[in-house]
């Protein structure tokens, strides 16, 4: 299968209190330095085994990728095409936060080769955006989607979030209605997760931030699934919904045990046998490149059991499920039979998949399936 390329752009105008991704806030003087460093990393990678693969997806994420600038992004994509076998029909995505979504930026992206945009709206409610620490407004988020469509993008994805403290079902219903009204080809909708050592983690532990109950979160998820499905956006992964043919090709590589290479600090790569990660530190990342080395800080070789466990943990998140024969050796068959009996999992021919009921408890179900 063709591989994918992920490029991490770590710069942000502000740090969201729930985010644990590697990011750099405020120092714009590093942007051009970083853009050149990425080209150096590409040059070094082009002398490795990654040179020989075929690629059909590029995903530029962050962070806030537009802060790199349209020229630097165009140079980045041009250099990738020069050095790697990029399929002419590749899916090329860029993440965009609404506060950086200028008409000029959108208009410059198709010429650079970008054909898919993912807009981090998160909510269309100003109060909830403030709770999340976002610096855009509901109006800005709506305008960003409109600008993407006006610039000619036929593949627009909207990122949403539920389970936000203070979020009511009525507000969630309104956010979904506004998103559907934009006729996006794809929607990613994630339940707020409290990551360790983030500001939100500290607020929850101190009692200053009260999370919604599991029951309310489940109700929001079920309503979302029904509503998006009725609008033609079918669930193909626990948190992702798309019109037919517009499923995110790049993200499938993570869920289906395909290969991908990551560029930038904290980016991960997987060649089918070994997983690596770059330094989660800007200076160490640059220093390695200056020495002519890949900025890899972590390496892990996976044995057959580990690969099977990852196939289960990631593959069962897909609506299509996972092939039973690929994971049978690491599954607790007694627990599987019980989950099938309780209608959390369905088994058809050689595939096991979560049911609607199972998706509400996806993480617990998947972990309990593993043999002790």
C-alpha cells in the first residue's frame, strides 16, 4: 500500500489549555528557520529507505500550519514532490485554525497542491470557545468554512468537540446544525479528553473545572451519529464522519497498520516493523539536522504480538472493523463471546466490529478484549 507523509508545524498564536501537542507560542522569528529545517530533513530522508516508497497522502498538521506562510508551504510541497514519489492523485491536507484563515491564504493553497482543508472550528458557540481557550469566535469559524468553499475547495472537513464543560444538548444540536448547513464533505468530532499535565488537568484536579457526566457525553455522541448520518455523513471511524468517497485517506494509514513518515519535532514514523519519533524539542531537532542526521529520539521495533495488538486497538475503531484472523491470537475469546452476546461487538464472516452500543464504550471494550 502507498505510504503517507505527515508534517508537523508547531507554531501557535496561543496554547489551548486542553492540548498536549508539541507547540511553540509567540516566537515568529523561528518560522523561516523552521521552514528551512524541514527542507533539510526532507533532503536527509531522501537518502534513506523512505525514498523508495510511493506516497498518496500528505497531511500538514499542527499547531497552526498557516503561520508557516503560503510561500514556505508551497516550497515544502514542491520539495517533497522533487524528492519522493508522490502520486499525482494524492490527498494533500492542511489544518487551518479560523483566526488564520484569510481569503488570500485559501486562494494560494490550490496552486501549492493542497486539495483538502481541515478547519478547527471546535464549536459555533462563543462561550464554549472561551472555555476551550480558543482565540477565534463562532463567526470567524463560520467565515473560515465559507472562505474555503469560495476558494474552490471541494473537500472541506470541520473539526468539532463535545463534552465541553457548560455545553448543553441544545447548544450541541445547534453546533451540529450549523456544521451540516455548510455541507462539509467530512466532520471530525472528538469528546474533550483531559490530557495529563495540561492546564485543564490541573483545573479538574483542583475542582475548578467540572466535566460533563459519561451519560451526557454518550447522549451527545449518539445524537451526533444519528444527525450526521441523516445528513449523509456516515461514521467510518469512532470520531470521523464523511460523505462517501471523502474519508480521510491519510488517517486510514494509522488505523490500518499502513506506513507513514513524519517530519518536524515530535513527529512519528512507522515503516511496518519499527516506530520512531523525532525530538520533542526545537533546539535538539535543529541540532541533529545541522549534523546531517535525522532528528530521531525514540525507536521501537514491534514483534508480531505488538503489531497484532495495535491492529486491534486501532482497527476496531473503524466502523468496518478488523479482520479476526489478524488479531485472534491476542484476543480473549471468552470476553469476545460475552461482548457479542451483549451486542457491543458484531462478528460477520471474518470480521469483528463495534456496534452502535459498542462505540459508546469503545476504549473499554477494546482494552478488555486483549488477553491478560
